[in-house]
């Protein structure tokens, strides 16, 4: 999901705290600042509760399907996953990373138009590792 904040000290902390208070774990996130606004893309373990939190905080949000890859923790894994997508002519529009909640495994989130095809490729890539 993606939401937007004012680019002010503490604004991200306030939302993260509100999510945590409702038991929502942020698996991965990417804040980007532009023109006085902070756009935050995040993957959470409980989207339904996260939507309620954002609404309670007066924040609009959008949802976009993304492909998630659980990667081995070693050099070159992100490059390998991205290369597989490129070989399939899938253009990665955005990517960010985090850590799996129960496994502490690196998690890469890829945004692409062909998200279902990307997810299938990433699943095969992870299985082959």
C-alpha cells in the first residue's frame, strides 16, 4: 500500500507507532520525499488493520499488487532476482526491501505491470537458490 505524509519530523514515526499499536507488522517499506511530501510504500502483514489505522490517522492510501521474493542472505541475490525479471522483459517500476517477520529472511518487493508473471518468476528463482 502507498500513503502520503507531510515531510515533517515525527510524521513517519507517528504512523508507524499507530500501526504497531494495532498489531500491524511492517514487512518492508520505502519512504520517498518530493516537494514537501513523503510518499511511503509499504508491505504489511495485516492489510485490513493497516487500512483502518491509515483511515483513523486521516491518511488516504492506495493499494497496488506487488511481487514478493524471499531471498537468500548473500551478495548478488537482489541482482539475480532483478535480472530474471529483466530477462522476461518485465520492467521493475519500484523495489524496496525488508525482512520476513517469522524467518528474518530478506524480502524484496517488486512493483511491475506484469505482477503475476513477476511473482511466478521470483518464486522459481527462490526455489532454485
